[in-house]
C-alpha cells in the first residue's frame, strides 16, 4: 500500500531533534535532579534517624543495664551465687545473653539464648562500653560496664540486647521510602512520557503546517510563472492554428495531409498547455450533496466517446444512492482519471468501481486486474509529471491527489504486480 | 569403633541417651567458662578416638562430642561440635580431623574445646561463625551442617 509520498522540501530535519533536546533539558534533567535530591535527602534522613536511634538505644539500654546491675548487685550483696543472681534476669526475649564478670574481667556466670554464644572479646570492648555487632540473629547492642556492691566488690555486667525490633522499624521505613520513590519515579515517567507525546505531536503538526505553507508558496510561485509562460505560448499557437486553417484551404491537394498533421500537432500542444494550466490553477471546491451513482454515471458517459466498450468493462458495486458531500465536477474528474488509467492499463478483465459508507465518510474504490505497478514506482505515482504510462504526462494522479486533499479526504493505492491495482478514496459523506 | 551419628541410625540411641542424660548434665556443664571465647581460639589436628553424644546445654538436644588425640603431642581433647541432627555425618574412631575452636577449659590431662570448624575427609563442617554464633540457629544453613572448600 502506498499513500501520498510526495512532499516538497520542508524545514531542516534537525529542528525536531533540537526541540526534543530542549525537552530533555527542561523536563527530564530537572526530574532526574529532583529524584537524585529526594534519594540524597532520604539517605541523609535515614542516616540521621539511624544515628539518633543508635544514640537513643545506647541511652535507653544503658539505663536498662544500670537497672540490671543494681538488681544483680543486690542479689550478690545478699550472698546469692553469681549464676543464681543472673538466672533471675536470665536471657530471654530481647536480651540474647548476659554475663557477670569479676574485677579481673573473668567470667563468673553467663546465660545465653544460643548454645555457648557469648561474643565477648577484649578487642571489641570500646571505651564507652557500648557497641553493636552483626549476627545471624540480627544486630545486637552490646553493653559492658562495671558496678560495685556495698561491700566494695567490683563486678562487670555484659549483656547483648537484640535490635531486631529497631531493625524492623528501619527496614519498614526503608521500604516506605523506596515505595514513595517508586511512585514518584513512575508518576514522573508517566508525566514525562505524556509531555513527550504531546511535544512530538506538536512538532509533527508544526512541521506539517510549515511544509504545507512552503508547498503552497512554491505552488503559487510556479503557478504564476507557468501561467505567464502558458499565456505567452498560447498566443502564437492561436496564430499558428489560424495559419494552418488558411493553408489547409489554399494549399495544393498533395500537401493538405501534411498541413492537417501540422494543424493537429499545434492543437495537441495547445491541449498540453491547457492541461498544465488546469493543474496549476488554484482549486476552488464548491461542495454539494449528491449520490455517488450520478457521478459514476456521468463519468461513464463521458468516457464512452474514448472507450466505446466502457460499460462492458466497468462494473459499479455498492449502493449508488450513497450520498457524498463534494464538488461534483472535481470528484468526477478524479473518477475519470482513475478509470482512464485502469482502462489504459492493458487489462482485459473487469474494472470494479465500488462505493461504501465508512462512518462519516464515503469510501470510493477503483480496482482493476491489470499488470499492477512495480513497487519501486508505487511510492512516486502521486508526484507531478511522474508517469508509468508511455506518453503519459504524469498529471492525472497528481490532480486526483490535489482534489481529494482539497476535500479533506485521503487517497491511497494498493498494487501487486501481475494481479492489479486498487485506488481508494475517502471523502466526506453527505 | 566409631559411633555412627547419622540421624536415622542414631534415632533409637538418641532417645535412650536423651532420657538417660536428661538429668545428667556434666558437673561442669553450667560452668562459667563454658562458652565460645573468641579470644581463646585454637587449631588442632589429630585422630578421632571416640565419638559420643552428650547433653551440653539445658533443654537442648544432645551434642556430638569428639575425643581427639592431637598429632605429635598426644594431647587429649574433648571437642564439642553441635547437635547430632546438624552434624549429620558418620565419623569413625581412627579418622583424621582438624579443628578450629575455642579452648574453654582444661581438666586434668584433657582440654575442652568448642568447635567452630571441623575438617575431615576433605570437607569442612562450619558449626559456628567467627563470633561463635551457632550455625544451627542461623536460618537456612541451620538445616544441615554447611560445608565449604576442601580440607587437608
């Protein structure tokens, strides 16, 4: 299938790209910047929250350790053995392990939720007596600090407090941050995509308008120039035609045939000039509502003088009463051009003209079973002065295209070599 | 002869042992020094002389304990490995083994060690992490002894 391919020179190709670049510059980059800023702020915020949480945990658990120390100290003062004193506060729940050490930091008793797990190392204990370690059971807050009983004995209490609950809070906060980020990113991408589509549509429409304007201006320029040329040619042609007419009457009989030939050639030149003038004239559309069948019938009648068997070769399908809103003369000209092409295409098969209602439009088609148009030529057939026929001027299809477009319609062609060609026109319905 | 510690083979014995040992924790079992002390890690290579099951922790399954004789010195060690279900291997008296673990105490001419890694037959059984956290309490790998690399 081929639609209209011919386009006059339009604006530079890079213009659209430049606009896309602008879009990237003014929308995508700020969006990415905002996303990066959000991520950065989120990371900083989480770092701050984590730092604050660690400080809070250190403080709170330090206080809890103080209470434990007081309790254990009391038990020890009462003469309770260290293992019994610890058993009262045995490791359970959030406290993973506890140990009681003497003044020489020798473990006197310990208790742990995990068999033999008491990760107390001299290398780990910092000056502040509080640190966090990672374990398969999650992060563990460690506290190591001295306390004294009333009788002056010094002990150390070591305990490990599970930070699982805090980790879960932190994890939930991270998940929520990621979710918010994902939503913002998705929304941003949707907005950006929408803007991109709008911008693309705008650029295409603007380019089409510019191309159309340029085409119009170029056409007016050519039209003015060729009208002048046609006018200048027609005057001497008229004189020549009159001269040949006089000569025809006065010349010797053996030369009359040559003079008649000359007269015909002059008439042919005049006809060509007229057709060029027709093509280059601005189209003035006078729309009216009429049945398609009437236009087809008038075209068949006009073609009958050129092709006497036209009614045997052309068949009309569809409802002839289908109303069309168009310029009767111009649409008839289009149909005549298409049918003339089909009749001259060298087909012996039937040519079918069909009219169908297609929602608010009328679909008119002309299908022949001729040799078809080679694919490499198919894209150019609507160009002016391009013809696939020997002796063709390449005006008929160009004129058909102009007329259809002047009606706000579309024309397309489907062709397959050896099988035939179909032209489809869509114009407003009545 | 080595003691088979594969779970299915040991099932009957374990039940009986658990019953017998339920109220028979060793006298030192609750002793203060019996924890994995990361500051007291040792490496030992020797020959397994005996494999047994012992109750080491209150309300816990019996642990596989290896009686090991160190190569060269002849020093005797009692190596606490882990619960029998986690160990899940046949180990026989007379086999060579290399241990990385924490020396927890010395009783007479025997030293007591809690194993972190046991290498035997070219494989390494990881029983605890570097801080002594039991692998059998640590999620996915807790189902069975995690092994890595080649030993010896």
